[in-house]
């Protein structure tokens, strides 16, 4: 029974716990890093929630105007698609913090904890490299847009690529935090 309680307490100390402001690191410096990453992701997630509300309201008004008054909002589809890009990229980090991404771990949960955490370190490192390359390519993509604007409203497209790069960078920081957390568990001495 005590082992089960210990497992539950360890789960609460994980990055995706119900209390994201609670530090899972023993070091104060790392705790500040964890808090900073949580704050950045919380801000972008709240921005994405506001944009989602805007997008939802815009769609309702557009559909109402189209069907009842035969007068749709110009650029509503354009704004909806651009808003969706921001919502997705700004929510990735918080989704990782809450551990809501799909993960298949039916094999790794049977391994010893240190082996499982070692695999998490390796996979997190590979993911960090891929996400860093993605962020960099989004910035390059934004530069390639130049002065290109959207079709109906003339919104500069490079801003959306830059916002996507920012969201991807914050997601990368969250994966880095996961990797540090797993690495700390690997190098920690057993308490038994």
C-alpha cells in the first residue's frame, strides 16, 4: 500500500501534475527555469483561448449573416484559418505540461524506472533537435514571405509564421524541461 502511495506522490511531482507551479526539481535555479517556462506557456495558452473565442464568435456571426441576411463577413474563412494556426502552436506547450499528448507506453512502463527515464531523455533530446529545426525553418519561412499578404484582408503572412515559431520554441522549452526532469531521476540515487 505504501508503494502505491509513493507512486501517486511521484506522479504528482511530474511536470504534468495538477499543480504546474509546484517544482519537481530540487535545485532552486531549475525551479526558476520551470516556473518561467510554465508562465510563458500559460500566457500563450491563454492567448490561444482568447483567439479561439474570437474565432468561434466570428464563425457564428458569419454563418448568421450568410443565412439570414445574405451578407457574410468578408475574410471570415481567412481569419479562421490563420487563427487556427496560432491556436495550435500556442497550445502545444501547455498540452505537454498537462501530459495531454498521445503517448504509447505499454512497453516502457514495464521497464525499471531508471531505464524508462533514460529512454525519455533520449527521445526528448531527439524531439528537441527536431522542434528546434522546425522553429528555425518557420523563421526562414517568415522571411521568405516578405511583403506577401492574405487574399481578402491583406494581412501580412510573415507575422503568423513568426507567431508559430514562438509557439514552437515554447514547446521546445517544455520538452527540454521534461528531459531535465527525466535526467534528474536517472542520476538520482535510489532511496531504497
